[in-house]
C-alpha cells in the first residue's frame, strides 16, 4: 500500500495514481491536513484506475458530520465500484481547533458516536438518534453503496473502539517491536500500520525525517505515544520547543534512534525489510508513506518505481 499526501497538484495525483496501479501496488491512500481534500483526491484516483483499492488516511471526524461522511463514503464507493475505504481519525488540536476553528472536545466519544451513526446510515433504513454531539431525526441514506471503514488509532482505548465498529485499524509511527502489544486489541478488525519513509540517507534526508517527527511531536497525543516507546525526554523537549514556537529546536530534539525506530530513512531494501518485519509480527497491511517533508515527489517516485 502507498499513502500520498502533501502539496501535489490534482493533475499530478491522477498521474501518480495510474502509475501506482501499473506498478502493482494493492492500494493508494490519501491523507488530509490543510491542503487538498482527501475525498476529492480519492475521487480523482477512482476515475483513472480500475482495480486499485482507494482510501482516506485520514479524514478527521470533527469537521464533517457523520451524515456528510456517510454521503462521502457512499459516493466514493459507488464511483470506485466498491474499492473505497473511508479512513477516519481524530487528528490533533492544532489542525481541528487551530486551523478549522472547531472545538477539540472528547475525541474518543466523538469517534464512537460517529462510527455508531455511520453504521445506521449504511443500514439504509430510517432512524432517529439522540447523541451528545449529533441527534439526526428521521434520517436515511438513499444512496445504497457502503465503503469499508478504517480508524486511525494511537492508544488502547481508540484501538478497542475501532476493533468494535470498524473493518480496519490503522496504527501510526509504531515501532515493529511495540506492535505485538496492541495487536490483540484489534480482534477481528484488519490491522495495518502507516510507515513513513525518506528514500535517501544524506543530511537533507535526515533533516526531512526529523522535521516529520517534530511535526507529530507538536501534539500532546503523539508526545505521549513517543514517551510510551521510550522517548520521553525527546517528547518533552519537542513540546517545550513548540511552546516557544521554535521549529528548529523541535527538530533538534528528534534523535537518530527515533528516526530509526519510527520510520525508514535509507534505501528501498531497508524499506522492504521493515515492511517484511511488520508482516512477520502480524500486521496485515503496511501503508508506505513517502514523507511530505523534504523532496516529497522524489520520495514518491523512488518508492513507486523501485519498490
């Protein structure tokens, strides 16, 4: 699987999607932060491919209602001929509250309510629902096409929630040796992991890798995750740097070991070996994600053409 994000034109996305399918990749996923709409990009890919599985990894559940997400999922499932997975997550306060201006409240409960409502929408029957965030009345989804549902999860509670209500759990920035501790929580849901990579090993590549991890380290949730992996000092230093609005300081806090454990920095062989290691510990699918920092297009080409 390949995950695409970053500042690429829609025309280039179409070309890359075709190339990904030609090269025999199983799926192409589209991320979403503050650039392009992941659902629209998946729609573009659906038009120019025939067999490639498509998904969003991820769309946050704060800035679209469950009804909107149901319409999006149904539309893309119909458009792709059943190839689409609606990947959802809770994102971070900096994106949801800082960029969108929406209150970042009770992310676990928000996700739970969204997943329960999606199940009702995709039953295609009329329903009423009284929730803490949403209370649709006499609602029914008329477009009878339903996608698979995936949920991005970091902590045990979100992983358990995803396993109960979704088809797939997506872990992110999990070292291989830590996966075995959370896999039992995924139960019947398909287990997958997002694996970021920078296909180079020079100083610019290392800087790009550190910038990626520093970006994630601005979030309290990811800082806690990093600390649980043994990087508590690094996580604390990154948060302190971001509080000072010191981007370079946050990057300096990222250690070589963090880069080596949490992502791939190196050649295609190293990437293949890491993917194999994830499969060996029980991960079903690995979403290979060329880092959007540094030479993003070069990373994509290196993976697509050589993997």
